[in-house]
C-alpha cells in the first residue's frame, strides 16, 4: 500500500479548504495509485481535522504533533523554460500564452507549423493501436477504460524530420535531448477522454521500478496539439482550476519533480471528453537522466 507522505497531506488539506468533495479527492488519489481504502481513510481524517502520519505502510491518525524536521511540502525550483513572452527553440519563435507558478504550467502557441502537424498525423494514422497505461503491480502495459485513445510511438531521432522536432522540443523544455522519451502520438474520436492522472511513476508502487530503471523518474511533460478541436478535448488540471483548449500547433508544458526529487500532486491532469470532431496530440516526456 502506498505511503501517504507530507506532500499528499498538504494536497488533501488544501483541497478540503477549497471545498472539494471527498469523492473527487478519493478518485484523484486512486488515479495516482492509492488503494481505495487508503484514500478513503486519508480523506476522512483530513475532513475530520485530524493530522495524518505514516506507520509502516499504513495510514494512521497521529497521536502527537508533527516533529521538527519533518518532510516539507513540495518546493518549486525555478522553471527550466526561459523567461519571456517568446522562446527561441530550434530556429522557431514559440509564443508564451500563459505561465502558472504553482503548479508550473506554461501554455505555448506556434510550437509546430500546420504542415508539421499534418505530417505527424499522416505518418501515424495507419499505425494506431489502443493506448495503454502502466500496471501499478508489475509495470506491464494495460488497456483501461479511463484512457479511450489510440496511439503510436516514434523512436527518438528516428529520421531527419523527427530529429528536427526532438531538437526543437529539447530546447523549448530546456532539458537534454537524450533525457527525452520518444514522441507519443494519440488520437481521440468523439467521446474519447483520459481521466485525471499523473505522468510521473508513483515511487511507492512496485510496477514503477521497471520504468524508472531506464532514465529515472519523469520530470516534465509537453503536450502538443496537432489539430483544433471544435468541442471539448481540453487538457484539464482539476486541482489547479486550469483548462487548456486544444489549438493546432500549440501546447501545454508542466513540470512535476524538483531537485529534491519531490513530486508535485497539483499536476493531476486529464483529457476532457471530445464533444465534437476528433483530437490529435503529441506528447514528450522528459526524464531525470539519459533515457536509453
């Protein structure tokens, strides 16, 4: 059973103060890999106003105040993406449309040209397969109802076109190119969605070890939109109150691991249901070490 660390305690306290429902908090914790009973008990204790401590691998009500030197809440490092309203990346001027400090979210415009978006869609269309997620127990790839998309992967720098995009994205995210996973292309038909989840691998789950052995933990994500979505399909951050509309060539960046290897629970995010048309996105995940 996952340990409830201080970051999650603070996340729960903040959301209770914001008036979030117990059900929504429990669902968010389950999406991150907590057992239902653990999530329910943790939310119950916070709602009752009792502090939570960890005992072994189970959650319990603390009998004493938190001792000095306890783990502090998530601390935000300076954002790796350069400051300014325009970021030069791969010979292209990328517009910065919005910045959020907590969590660290940046909305970009004109990361990709229309021709580049169309090229990526055409290269992917005939290779699409149902998307999977990581099994929390053994690290295998499972098809689940929470993720109703189909997709494909490009190997990093697999040809000149992909290499050009890999170099541009690495410059934009200000992270070493060899720390990046290959691009993932995802396609959602009408009604398709991806319920709120985290992109990092939960460190207390056995299945994460298989994935962090190659390059370590994920540290940041960039989602790029390959088409305009007529209705729905936004990238939502429910605990930050942010919703990003899918606009061709634009994207949304978010960072979730700091230099102390803390993970930011405020980066819970999802893909809202597509109400009209279809949705194509390309995702780049960066790791803390070289990804091989």
